[in-house]
DNA sequence: ATATCATTAGAAAACAATTATCTTTTAAAT
DNA sequence: ATTTAAAAGATAATTGTTTTCTAATGATAT
């Protein structure tokens, strides 16, 4: 049993070829929109329905092993859950990268100021990637 | 000329009653979704069209004096631009609050790590507000 | 391996959100 | 006051997402 199959089983979600392809794609591409997933999977799996992508992405989000990443001026992307991290986005080419930043201090400060109990942090930094910065 | 009219003029966007009401509402409520805006404005301005809200919000975003705030599990909210700040959201009641946090250190760290030129920071912290935390 | 049962996939329709189009109205500059 | 470009409002068109229904399939117990 490979790790993708395992990922589904561990999360108590039935293993289907379509679901395996979704997690394989996300593993390979890190961040993908619904439509990118659909296009990618259709290549090797022409019969898949867009509704299947939606239903499965939503199911996986509920199970808690994939995550939606909201990005300014782009459709949301989805990624496999991994240790907490932030995202850097190029405003020109749209590229999205993971970055590990320690937000604990900031989160604590926010908790003290607002008296909220903070559970999630979503930080998206937008700017120019090295390539687009160069010209 | 009041400050809302001034805000529109400064941004070279024609002053209309509908636009004045939009910025007045946003000034009063700080964060509003398209539909909240629509419902609020319809009360005193029953003839306004939803399309007018959309067109104007988009125009104002382009002019750069209102901003979209993307929030997990909620429709986007819009706010008047003011000094850079972050947002805290209650996962139970949905309330959104502004919070001033210094992200400069983090942004610089990100720039060093990724070699991106960082231009915008969007931090959304989710959790439980004092009331919902209490039960 | 086979039968059973609940879940899923796929296709289409329904629904929701957003944008575009067109005509009438209006702001603002002459 | 007149003119003109832009905006409002109504509707249609488009896009994105969810639901519904039936056939197919994965998991479990034989």
C-alpha cells in the first residue's frame, strides 16, 4: 500500500482511483486550483467529472488533510496539509511558494490584544518573484 | 464637501449618491460583504441594483481606496483602505476585527528567504472571540 | 472468490455568484 | 442651459459550485 492510499485510509475516506489521482497531483504540484486539478487529471483520466473534483476536495478538507489557500486575484488553490507555513505569491506571474515563518509571537500578541483564542493563521505575502522583478 | 465626497473626488471617480452610500456604509460597518452592502443600501435606496454594487466595488478597488479581505469559510468582505493591519475572525460567530500588528520583521525575513520583493501582506487569524470562547 | 451494502462516480440539472450588455439617466464641464 | 461621457438599473449571459439521480465500485463479511 503506497503512501497516498495510506493517506486516504488513515483519514477514513474510501480509496478510489479518482481520489488517488487527486492526492498524487497535489503531491506533485503542491498548489493547484480546482480547474488545474481537473485539467491535469482529465489527461490520464478523461472520464472524470468536475463535480467529482469538487466533491472530493470538499470531503478531504472536511477530513482535514487538504487545505484551501486563498490568494488575492487568483482562484483558491489546494494543498496537502503539512506543518504550518505561509505563502508567497508573485503578483505578475501568479506563482505560489511555501515559506516557513514563525508566527507564534505575532499570534500571541494578537491573542493578548483581542482576547481571541487563536487557532489558525493564514499569511499570504504578495510581491514580485526574482524572475518578474528582473524584468 | 464632506469627507466621503472628497474621498471619491480625490480618487478621480465620479460622485454619485450610490457611491456615497457605499463608502458611508463601509465607514460605518468597517467590513461588509457584497450582499451585506446590498441589503443595507437597499433599505434607504430601494432602487439600487446589485450590479451597481459590484461595478462600484470593483471600480473602487481599482482606484485603490477600498480593499478586499478574504476570509476562510466566509464571503469576502470589503473595507476602506487605512494603515496596514491584520484581521482576526471568529470561527463560531463570524465576527471580523481589525488588529494592528507589525509584520515588517516577518516580511523582511520572507524577502530574504525567497528573494521576492514583498509588496503586500495579508494576515488572517482565526479562532474564537471572547464571547464564543465563553460558551 | 462471491454476495451484500453503503459509498462514490459521472452526467445533468439546479443553484449561486459575478460580469456584460443595453437603454435611460445623471454628473459635471462648458 | 447644453453637451458629453460615465453611471445606474434591468436583464441576460457567463462562470463557478452544489445537488440530484442512477449506475458502478470499494469494502466487508461470508
